C-alpha cells in the first residue's frame, strides 16, 4: 500500500488536487480528485484473467451520483437509497468512457471497470470533467497500458458585466445555464479526442476559439498528472491480448485480392452486408484445415478469419479514399446520400415526420401535453422541471437483426444529443406553455441515426405547430488518416465508414450557428486544424439539408392538430393563487370536476388551463376569473342562493364569494317571506349595489331581468 500523497495546481482560479494512497487500497488504481469543494473518488480495477472470449475490449465506466454529496436526501417518499442511475449519470459515464477507450490497446481483453463516485459536490464545479482527469490518473497509477495521460475541461460562453460575451474556463452551474455555449473537450497533450457541446447559434469561429482554449489547459493538466505520478512506484500490469495469428492475417489478405474487394463497392447496405458474409464464409471454408488443426499454436480461429476480412476491407477502403477520394458507395467526399423527408404520416399524432438518408430511416413523433405533464428531475445536484423531452429508440430490426428491445446507454445518449440540438430553438413557456415530448423511432440504420433524429424532429415539431425559432439540421462527419499525417474528411458517413474510420463527428445547428457537437475518436486524437476543416465541411452539408427541409415545410404551422389539447393562459395576482386552489385543493378540484379541464399554476401568477375542447377551457377560465374577481359596484352576475335567513338570502356570485340579497332587494313588491321567492340552489341574476367599509357585498335583484325558468 502506497503512502498517501497529494499534489495541487491552480486551475481557473481554483485549486485542483490529486490524492492517492489513502482511499480504496484494493482497487488497481484509485485517485481522489478535488476542485473547490467538489471531490470525486475514481477507481480503476482490472481482472488479471480473461473469463470468456470476446472480440472487444470489455471496459465498463460507471458514474455514481451520491445525494449525500450535496447534503440531500432522495426525494422519493418510499425509496431513499440511490438505485438505478439517472439519465444524467449514464450520460456522464459515457462522457468519461469516450476519451479513455481509444487510449487502451485495441486488442486488450482484460475486463476493466472505472468507477467515479462523487463524495462532495459544491454545486459550482461539475464533477464530470474531474472524473475524466481522475480516471486517467487512476489508470496510470494502476500500471495499466494506456497512452495517456488524458484530461478534460469545460468552456462556457457568457456575458460579462458590460454585456460582452467571453469564453470562460471551468464555468459554474449558473454561468452555464445563462451562457450560449457549454462545451467539454478532452484529449491528451498531443491531440483532442472527444468533444461534447450544447449551444445556441454559436459561430464556428467561437467554437474554434473554445477548442484552442480548452486544449491549452488540457496540456497543463496532463503535465500535472505526470508530475503527480512520479511520486509513486508503479508496477506495469500484464494484460492479455487477443492477437490475430500473423500468418493467418497475411494469408487472408493475399486471398482477398483487389478484385474481390472492389466487388463490394457501389452496393447498397443489405447487398454489401450479404456480400461480406459470403466472403467470410468463403474464407472459413477455404482455410478449413487450419481451423481444424490439432496443435493450438498452429490452429487458426474462425473469429480471427472474419476479423481479417474486415481488416482487409478497412485497408483497401482507407487507401482508396486517401489516394483516389473514392468512397465505398462511390460518393464524393463531401456528398450527402440521397435524402427524402415528409410530414403528417400518422393522423392521430400531434406531429409526425419521416427523414431518410440512404439506408438510415427515422420517424419522429411529437406529442403536446399540459404543463403538468413536465418531467420532474431529482438528481444529486439538480432539481428541475423538464418541459421538452426527447426519447430515441433503436430496435434490433433497424439493422436486420433480432434482439432485446429496451432502453440502453446508446438510446439515452442519442436522445440527449437530439434534445440538446433542438432545445435552443424552442419557444419559451410563456409563448408556448405545452410540455413537448418527441420520440424518434429508428426503422433502418446505416450510420448517423442521431442526426436523422435531429432533422426529423425539426419537421415533426413544425408539423405539430410548435413555433420553433429556426429549423435545425445535423450531419455526421468521418475521418480517414494515415501514418504520414494525410487525412480526408467525409461528409455523411455510412455504417462501414463509421466502423472502419477514425472519427464520428456530429454537428447540428441552424443557419445562424451551431447548437450541438459530439466527437468520438477511434484513434488517439486529431489536431485542431483537422477539426476546423471538419466543422467547415459540416456547415455546407447542414445548409443543404436545411434547404431540403424548407421545401417540405418552410415554417411551423399556425394551427395545432385537432387532437392536441387546448391550453389557455392567463395571469392573476399571485396573492389570489390560494383562492384558486382552495382549502386542501378543494376549489381547484371542483373546477376540474365541473369542466374536465386541468389547471396548472405558477408562483408568479401564471395560470395554464389544459382542456380537450374550447368549451371546457373557456368554462374553466370563466370560473377562475370569477374567483380572482375584485368586486365592483354595478357588476352583474348569475348567483346561486346558498343560505336563506328571515331578513334575506346569501347568494354566491363567484366561487367562494357571496353577498347578501336583502329581503327588500328581491323585487319591487313587498316580500313577507323570503322562501316564497327564493330557494336554496336557485340561480338568480343580481347586481352589486354596495360594498361596505368592511368589504361586505350587498346584492340586488330589483330591476334585473330574471330567467323565466
């Protein structure tokens, strides 16, 4: 067990500290990373044995939100223990995973788990970037093979006291919520290998400046990790790698001649996949003797033969792109696959759209609900009400396969990316009080489904009549590089280009600027100049798609679907909210029962009435107006008699408000007995005749025409 050691540096005006040797001594590597009063314990644990054969590196990353870290007890009345991770925790786990995975040996097969546990959170510093820094340090401290260190920083675009926007390193929660850009950048001293950003029409130049600023500080934090690790005696861990037999790979490569590989070009996805399966089977049959060899050292594996087919295609495809700029489907480097879009596919939905690009096909459906349908978020560092929700589904049939249907990390991640792409263009609650749920169903997948989701969502929202500020489109960019530094950026990557390429870079935005970025690398990283070229190329593609969207639906519809609920908004004096709710909710429940409308109230006096018909909504509105009504002499009402006395009757002229009809004010003639003219429950027309100094209301029926019934 190492002696405890800590090292600190200044980072954006706060003290960044790495500590090790005290906590979690049985983990392969454990580091406590602190910034301000936010502290995250990040552990890395690697199994020394490989329990089962896989064709991938079994790395798992978990981010654990702990409510005690912010001094909270979980809001659920019945469950107080942290259980299933929130969407935010899953997204943070993915964020940690993405820059680290490419830095491990590709053929490493030891099961490895990274766990980031938030022990203290000051609600100023988001623990996500700290978790990436701590993960890198714990991996290296544990002696695992890793081409780090790696680090991550957050950059925000906020207004200063004079209203001028500036980039800020490590912005706090409030600055992020008020700013136009929230970007997390990760990488090594040499290159950037992960970007995650949300923005509001941010210019490309601002994005470039943010990347420059981020990478400058990533380099500093990587150097800081190196200094920290020098204080420990690190024992390199032995790993197990699933290596292809060099002779097998060489033989398969020779067998798969250029003529065999070029036959794969120009095929649509189903035909291409069928041809690849046939090639794999052909190779397995051709080298059957080597597969059945009794000597384990000489025996070839079927799994490796299939992989060799993929590697041969990868080698050929990459060379073809770099030397001849020829892609697998014969497109130009900046050419988008044939695309089509349409709206109004499903009559009962409030909005629907189909977006198809090549063999990637997505339908997106919009549902409008009442303000009360908003999602309540109860997380370690966040309590909020979410009125725009985007869900993304990726069923197995979309790739022609069978499998389990459910929501995994991929679905949550892609849904969140689509949500961030569109949230900046949504109308305010005051402009459009509906809760909006958008669901994307991927019906066919051949790369860039999340960006198809963004494009389809724009059309679906506009078809539903949501007054978005501008259409949003997204595109996925790819990259092919070689050892000499040559590279080609690919627009609108298809599935094989994603699988065999070096980058998946998604860019979404409007004509005015960028709303979301997400970049993942298969290689160690790329320089900022390459990123800038990719963003420029993505901009041209985005504009092309926006032109296609405009042909189908140039702007949001003015009318909502007849099946969408109707929402009426009104403002009342906040002091009157109590009267609308009533004792124990009695009044508001009565309004709902009488009208069928749902009533939602905000603390500032905003009232939102959701109804299935105009009649229901207007009836509820009229009742609320009467509740909050301030009596004025001369106003007339239909009032219900609620109490009869010898000297007159009390009538309710507004919910919870009544006034006295004196016996002398029932009619012009003399009235000897009130019951001869009025009965409990009877509705009569009255006018406010007087309001005395104590606020008591006196009513009269004299001179007011009464209903014959």
